[in-house]
């Protein structure tokens, strides 16, 4: 049903665990030929959860699950490379089928613009080889006035696609909308909602439901029609993802933006639209 309405999906569960190639093959087999996937990088690869990375390596090396909290020490460069290789290997069926649009590296809010973190990005890009990779920041410093042009130039030089964000402007842990492509092949735009009051709710049990609870109005969506058309002059394709899904608004917002852009991909039965 979903693939009859939309030509793209973002894979989020890969952030929490590296899937098996068999699972990825099923996703490939169950979707049309023109369907595409944006795949989030595993959290151990982006520094969100170093313990998760150590557990993943432990399982890869021993074949057994490693309990959370077990003291495994810091990953060596060799172990880190093993983790990246295992992640990419899992998605080989998707790459072979031509359905992988990009691996999305979304770095955490504390990943600020420093020399060490620039080196981290270079190493991640090297470890991913020739795979298509997109980069999304969550710390405002990367697009501070004195660094914005340098950040974009770095991304272009290193071969990173830009994942452009529409999100609340809520201090250092958010980034401004910078509609600038950095790769000729593809750009990603992710709509996170504009719920400024809920953006810093990560301490609450239902923080995901609160943070992404937002319904874009037509005026807010129309702002993006011109931006997307302008960006297409500098990049061949743009993948748009609505991440404001906790209230069930993402699919409806996506359909409305598609209509504004003159796009269509089937009409769902009325009772089904609330599922997405």
C-alpha cells in the first residue's frame, strides 16, 4: 500500500541495529522497481551510542549478543572498520538492485564544528568507500556565519550529499534551513516539524512523540516549492522525507506537497491514509 503512494521511504531501524542481508533482500523484493530507500547509519557509527557500537562489534566477533553495560573498552580503528564494513555489507542487496538512494549520517546534537569532528567525518566517508552518503548536522555551529561556507565547501569537496533540514530554531541543538546542494547527483530534504516547544523534550518518556508532533500548513509547504525548484538547478534529484510522523501528519503533508509540485502516485482509499 505505501509503495503505491510514495516512491521513497527512510529506513530508521538501521539506526538501532544492523539488519541482516536477508531482511534487506525482502525489502527489495517487496517494493516496485522504481522505489528507493534512504537508510539511516547505525548509531554506533555516528557516535550516538558508543556502547551500541561496542556490542555490535562484540556480536560480530563472537557470534553472541553482548549485554548492555559490559565493559568492552573503546573501539580500535580495526574494529570500527569492521563495524562499517558489516553495515555496508548488510545493504548489498539494496545497492545491487539500484534502490539505495543514500546512507544518511545524522550526527548527534553534541557533534559540534571542531577539527576532531571534521576528521571523524573524513574517516566515516573513507570507510564508506564509494557508497552514496548524506550528511545531516544537529549542532548549529556547522552553519554559524563564520563556518557556513566552509562547511558546505567541505561537504562538496569530500563527496557528501546535503541532508537539508526543516526544523524548529531552538538553540545550539538545531540547525537552520540551508537549502544548498553539495552533490550533483542528489540532495535530501527532511521535514522534522516546527514544534519548538517540544524540540528539547528528550528527557521525557515520550519525547519522540512530542518532538515530531507537527502538521505543516499550506503556506509552510508552499515556501518549499520555490526552494525545491531552485535546488534542482544544482542537483539532479531531491528526496523529500517527512519525519513529523508521531501524530500521523507526515503522509498527508507529503501528499499535499506532491500536489503543489504537480506530482502524483495513486490515490489511497480514504480509510488507509491514517495508517501512514
